[in-house]
């Protein structure tokens, strides 16, 4: 196991009905809040109204910033920062899924940031050009979509349409003070969004499982447990949207997948870097980019890491190895994983989203621009070249 330093200061309030705590928790952080959520907030309107009411009863005034789009844009963040400063708020409350929470975090950091807000973003992964934020308004997150774990980590992902780039802000000041995780808030999610969130959750540990350190028994078992829990509980939720027990499992699993517990000392997510380009250049939903890339990536590397592919097949996908060769077990596991994704309703090929072979060179260049280091490689184990990315994308067609 690699050496590591772990830090996570987020206070979590978890369980059905915990939205009722939003007022008292907000009052611990300030007296004037900006509530950040989506421009298209029809499904969340009852939650937003209730949150405002509970905060008011607790002595916290609020304004709403309901302009966030999927994959929040830097221009939206800039408008939010301007309004927050003009209104004199002293805290930010993000309500929604990853995009709403990431926008809230970027606004909270941008409140104190000097200069161009895009400079906060690691727009190249060799870290030569970003000036990360060092201070942010206190934040409370109310997660309504199990997926990104933004409610319990120090990352916020934003997009720049002018540059056709999507990348991340990273810093300890981006840890929220408090996260409220109420599984009841997820019962109105469209099934497609639920499935996309599940794909995102799996990817957060699958990428490290396949591309991280070779020897870490505890972490690998933890990662297998996260993936297995999603695979067992997502079908229950898709069959019965009111299954609060299964939704509770999905919500906490998503948070644990990317709050640092499953990846201390080893947190690189190379499949996400390809997925970000599919989003920024082709407008594909984030979870869908990962359901497309994951099986293709595993197919490409099955001969490089057969032992890991074998344990994925047997421990995660439940393939019985009795009387079968290693390669047969691996192939059965990959087929079972593709079948799980497909029956969940998410795409597993780029062609389903209109991406063609002719688009691949530009996608590869996009990954190189944002995610390759100064050594000309995408950092993971083993390092990935531009040719590797191209071949993986060919398998994803």
C-alpha cells in the first residue's frame, strides 16, 4: 500500500428525513445564505422552497441563484460570485447533484478570489498554470443525486465552452462544512439520471481499481464492495423508485466512492479525463461518458492486468470460475458488466451518442491538452499514451 496523508473535515448528516436539519445546520455557519441550484429546477422546487422556509425559521435569510446548467460553466460561476458579493452573503448552500454542488463550491471560492476565475482551474494536469483558491465562504451541501460525492470532497468541476474544456478546481477550502444526505430527496429522480449517477459512482473506484497501485488488499476490497453494492441496489431502485432502503445504500455508496476513503495515496481517474472531453466536445451526459469508456478501457487492458480483470469478474460480477480458463472468466465478467450497464439504460458505445471514428483524433487532442502531463502521457498505472487513448476510443465505437 502506498504512503498517504488523509484529511476530510466534512460533517455528514445522513438518513431519510434529514432535510429537516437544513435550517439548524445553516445557522451554525452564518446568517445570510446564497442557495445555488439549477436553472431547470422543476423537480427540486419543493425541496428549495422547504429549505428556504427551514432556514428562515432558524434565522438565516437567503437569496437564490438558480442558473446552474449541467456541467456548470465558468460564466455561470462568475455571475454567481458577482451576485454573492453584491448581496453580502456569508455562506453558500448547494442543493442538487454534482453540477449544482460544484457550482456552489466554485462560487464560494470565487467570492474571495482575485483575478480571472478560470485561473482556479487545473486546465492542464501537469499543474503548471492553475492558481488554486485558498479561501472560500462556508458551505452546506444538500445532495439530491448520488454520484459525484462533491458534498464530501475538495473538488469542483467546471467547463469553459469557449475553450471546449472541462476540468477541476482543487483545494482544501472547497471541503463543505456540512453535508446533508437525505435519500428521500432522490425518489423523484428520472431513472436515467439515477443510472448515470450509478455509473459515475462505479467509475470513481473502478478507475483506481484498474489503474492505481498494484498491491493494496484493503483498498481493493473496499473498491469491490462499492461496485458490488451499486450493482446489487441499482436494479432495485429502477424496479421500484420508492425503495428507500436501496436508495439509502446508493446514496452513501456514492459518497464513499469519492470522499477519499477508497483511494488514499492513489486517486487518479484517467477514464474521467476522456469522459470530460466527450462532454465538452459532444455534449454527452457525464455518467454516460463513463458507461461508454469503462468497458472499452477494461477490454483494452485485460491482457495487461489479467489478475485485476479476473478478480473484478469473480468478486464484483459474481462469475463462477470453476472449470474455466482465466481469459474465459475475464470475458464473461466484461460481458456481464456491459449487460448490467445496458439494462440500466445507459449507453455503452459512442455511436449511440452520434460520435464517429472521424471524431476520435479531436477527442484525443482534447485529452492531451487538458490531461496529459509534461512527459506526454496520461498519468496512471501503467501510463497512457495518445495512441492508447485512440485505441480505447476505437473499442468504444
